[in-house]
C-alpha cells in the first residue's frame, strides 16, 4: 500500500532483468475516479505520476 496525493493505492510489482515496475491495482484508481468525479484515465495518470515522483 502506498499513500499518494489522490488517495491510498495498492501496488502490484512486475519485473525482469533487474528492472522493477510498480502499478496501482485497478480498483484503487477506479475508486479515486468515482470519489473525485474524474475519469479513470485521469485517476490512473495521477497515481502513476505520484508513484514516479515519490517512489515507494
């Protein structure tokens, strides 16, 4: 779980060759989108930017 500005998100991790990628579980950006009245795409972009900026 990672606290981001839009709200808390659960992360799923994937990676190979020493490169790890983290992405928010679908339900968390969907919940944020409903709560804030924004599109799912906007919520995904927002959470991805937060994860890139602040890391885990």
